[in-house]
C-alpha cells in the first residue's frame, strides 16, 4: 500500500467453532468506556496529573483482578478471546450497564448470559452505591444465589476476599456451611438463626427459578457437603432476607453489632448488602478503626488471567 493512503477498516476476527469474534470492535468499545470513567467513579483516588482523561489500563486491570498485559491485549485487539467470566469482570470494572455487558459478550462471540446470571458482573447502579459507601460502610453485592460479585474494601476487611475466591468459594451460602473461619466471625449464638435465614432465602430462589440447573446444582452440592444444610433444608422454610441484626467478632477490632440491609436492583435481581452499625453499640467507632487497620489485609490483587 502506498504512502498517504488509508486502508479501509476491517474487523480482525477470531474463528473458533465457526464463531466470528470482532476483536477490534471489542477493543474500541472497551477503550471508549474506560476513557469516560474518572477514578472517583470507581472508588479510586486520582493522585497527581494525568496525561489522558479517564482510567488507565492498569487501573481497570486491578479492578477486574487481571494482569495489565492481559487487559491491554484485549483492548488492543490481540491475544486470546476472553472467557465469559473474564468479560464479566471487565464489565464490573468499567461499570457497564446490563445492555453494555451483553454487547461485549456478543462482540467476543459468546451468548449474552441471562440477566440473573452474574458471571462476575455486578450491577452498575449498585456498584456506584458500593463505591460511595466505601469509606465508612462495609457492603457487598451478590446475586440471588448468594454468589458475591463485588465487595468494597471495608467489607473485605470485615469478611475476607470472598468475591475473588475461586469456584464455590465466592458463594456466601457455601462458605457459611463449609468454612469454619468465616463462620467464626459471627457470634455463635446466632449461627442457627442465620443459617436458617440463608436457606429459607435460597428456597425462594428455587421456587422462582425451579427449572434452572444452577440452583439445583448448588442445593445438591450443599446437601452433599453439609449435614447441617440437609437438616435445615428439610425444614421447608421460605422467607426473603431483607433486614437482619448480626453480631460479628472481628479478630482486630472486636465485637461489631450491625444491621444488615439488602437492597435489590430490579434490572439485575442483584442485592446490595449493607452492614450498618447499630446506634449506641460502639460499632461505628470500631468500623472506623477497621478502615485504618484492616483494609490492607486482603487487598493484594492476584493479577491472574
């Protein structure tokens, strides 16, 4: 091609199993969304002058829990096709709407997941609230199966890095019935009541999604792993979790009496769970201490692909 001539743009495509993937379009879309975001939009501190508007690629990579090189290759239209779970993490990091999330799945040659299926994605509206609460209120976002898809730093300091755990490790119900370390953070006198509340809520989801294999698989795996779960499941209790009083015994700041509220987003069905201090309990002051002492404990990203 001679100098001075501009080549017509053509999408570079992956071809796997007959599925064409427009990697350049995906990269352009992700870059555009990245450049629209400010650090404060995603709970980050800007820190100094920036050569270009928007987030840096390395900041998106940290938010999505992947290496900077891996994210750069996606945005530059090269490298391997991202998996559905990786696309979910990118959608969460860039605060994409559900329509925008579905768009990047299709550009990457994947079927858009059902709206109730998170795959690492967190509702953009709930993420905005999660970021705003970060300095003072521990909060997490979960789907209706109790898969934790996002936590603010104070919630990570309170409960540990659940959202970044592999496999079933990011499911709060699974952790409640199989992880003694997490459960030990809750006052022992409340274990029976809280377990029954979690299971009753899961039965509501089963009724709503009775033909969904994901729900039935979770129930089957919990039944195989925990005799306690089997016993509670047999009670046939049904109730949606909304507000619960919880007492946590944190190893660094001690007793925390908290009011836990669940706020549901209608578009996604996801829940923002807030851990508010009960007035007069001293929990507010102890959360302030935790914000200083504990938020660095669990925050080193794995930077995995």
